[in-house]
C-alpha cells in the first residue's frame, strides 16, 4: 500500500503569476479579501502557511473604489508618532483625498499575517490610482472580484 505524501512548497520551486484587478466601483472589503487570498497563496494547491507562495497583484483605479454604509464619514484611521500628543486621526473621506492607495493597502495588510511573512507579502501588492501601470512586461491575468 502506497502512502500519500504531503508536499510542502519551497521558495525555489514556486511559480508566481501576475494578476490585475480593476477596483472601479468595487466594494473595498470584498476587494481586499480576494486580493489578500491571492497575495497569501491560499488559492494554490501547494499552499504552505510558513512560505510566501502568493502571487503579484496590480490594482488599478484605486481612487474609484466604493464603500458601503456611512463609512466615508464615520471610519477613522488612527496613527501615533510616539511623542506626547502625537496622535493623528483621519476619517476615510480625508484619506481617500490624500492617498487612495494607502486605504486599499491598509485594508489588505490587515488581512495578512502580522509578522515578517506578512511584510514580505504586502510588497507584492502594486496599487495605482489611474488605469495605467508600468508592469506591461509581465504576463498579466485578469482577476475578477
């Protein structure tokens, strides 16, 4: 009787694909969950939790992403400089006006591991506000959200 062997992914044997997502009129949370799944590599049969086996993701039209409910007025982003009274509070409306790519990056990063592996995965996410991107050399596949 032959036993089944578990295959663990190795960094040298991984094949990374490039995917493009058009974020225009997509709900932020649903977009972020799909992107985080592909960045982590959970869609692949060779998924291994301790190896970065995810793919590269390009998000275009980040400034046209959509929100549900009253999030634009009520959702608040908090950062602190480390100094006394160094807190900064920005609501989603202001963040979208300043840097729409940062809003998507924070949403996706919140769904990745909070360790070295997660920081390595988020580097494979490329976000652009317009429809143009500089990654035309890669073989890009369309990812539907």
